[in-house]
C-alpha cells in the first residue's frame, strides 16, 4: 500500500478493512486471485462506502473476465 494513502496507522487500517470486506465477498467468488489498488481518496471513505466500491470493482472484473472452461 503506497505511503500516499497515509501514515502506517492509516495504511494498516485500510488493510484490515479490505481484508474484512474480502472475507465477506470471497464465498461467492470461488477460487480467484485479485489485486486491490488503493488510492489516497479511499482513506476518506466510510467502511460502507469502501465495501460498496470494492464490491462494485469485483463485480466489474467478473463481468469483463472470460471464464475458463
């Protein structure tokens, strides 16, 4: 996570939040690998707002990614 997100405390808070959101989403996704890029403005979002953004990003990626057979 880049330092532009904030100090160590803020970056660790973001990591914990994203991991928590991912745990909620992962049972519905199946086996996938994902890279989450955190922008500085993400630090200003509430947990609900961040959760909504991550979920919509995952949904968009799922629509655009061809499924392996």
